[in-house]
């Protein structure tokens, strides 16, 4: 898969400096803990870095905080989603508050998205 080589370095840094919400979700997703699905985190795809990727099911999970609630960031996020979709991925977006308030529902949505 094509990726910008600069993003490989950035992805490694992002894995080392994940947000608290990414850490919470990663603890659920890592080591095939969620329904046996294999996820990777901070994966370079093209000119972007996806938060979590399940290659087998072609699913990307993106976590968004309040900084994503501006017109400029929504435009950027929409462009990323369109790119990922064009690569064959289905993108699931969750707010950080979803992780805080109901991680179980987030997990159900992820599992249901592959059925």
C-alpha cells in the first residue's frame, strides 16, 4: 500500500504519544481482544495516518476530539474519509466523549459493522 514515507516517522511518534482516548480504545482493540479482529494503530495510508485499521475487514476507526469541530477540520476529515473510502476502507468515526461515556456501545458498533 502506498504511503508518504514522512508519515511512517510521524506514525511511530504518534504511537508513542497516543491520546488518553486512543489508549483506552487500543486496550480494547489490541491483541485481537475485540471479537478476534486484528487492528493496528496509527497506520500510514497515502498522505494520511489512520488511527486504527483492521486490514482484514477494511475498516478504519477514527477518534475525534473537540478540535475536529471546526469547519476547516471537518473539511479535512471529510477529505480523509473520501480518500480512505476510495482505497476500499469503511471509516467509523467516534468522538472522544463516546469513548468516555460508553465504550461498550462503541465496541458493539465496530463489531456490527463487520457483520
